[in-house]
């Protein structure tokens, strides 16, 4: 059963209960690392997927632990690194090329490939092509749903600007990533039940 947006957010908040401190640290470190990578250009192309996989791993495992674990953020660097770097490169290139056609195709493909890193976390042995293809299949019929889920945080993002990013660090980022993780987990489990390969 695919959860409603309200249920996804309620579950995300439940997963964060009494663990906000750990979630904030994980998100802050992730943001800083991705920010540094973005400043180098080539770094974001090579390593973005690795840290994204680590982020989803931290939030997935964190709900069953006493707190979120920073080490989960770096775990993808110990397994199938070459394959995951390939995923990062190919996925970014695909989205960039689709964006050249116009912004809308880029957004559509970004949503279509959104689960690639989560799938790689769940199945590290899967090739980068397998992750992208499976994400595309699982997201079929759910791209608009995920886009609306992303837009649902827009109001919080505006408030974050007014607080000079403080609200983003202390609340919005952990809430957003926890929600995305619950969404991907729910969709991934649902796809397994209907044998999406």
C-alpha cells in the first residue's frame, strides 16, 4: 500500500522522535560535504551518489537505533565504490542532457531517477545501470506524486531563508530527508510485492 503524503510525514516525524540531534548532525555533515563537492564541480559529479546513499542508509537504519549514526554516511565508500561513482556520473549526465531540452524534461527525469541511490543502498551489487533502470520502473506513475512531495516543503524552505538557514539546519533538512526515506522505503517494498524488476 502506498502511503499518503500526510502518513509519510507522520511516520517521518515518528522516526525522528528523540533523535533530532543525531539527524541534525548527519544532515549538517551531508550538506557541508556536498557543498564542498559542489565548489569543485568534478567532485559533485563523482561522489554525490555515494553521500546520497549514505544519507538514505543513515535515515533507514536510524529509525531502529537509539540515534542516527554518522558512520552510515560514509559506509558506501567501503562497498562497490566504482559502481557507485559510475552511478553518480551517469545519473548526473542523463539529467543534465534532459535539462538541455528544457527545464521540464530535466525535472521529470530527476524524479524518474530519484530512487537510484536508495536502490543502490538496498542492493549494493546492482550495477549503476540496474539502479537507474529499476528507479525508472518503480517511479513510473509516481513521478508527479514525488514532485508534489518535494513541493510540500517549499513553505518551510521560505521560512528557512527568513531565519538565515537556521530553521533548515535544525528542522527542515532532517524532516525532509526522513520523509523522502520513508517514501522510498514504502515504494521499494511495494514494488517488491508486485515484482518490479
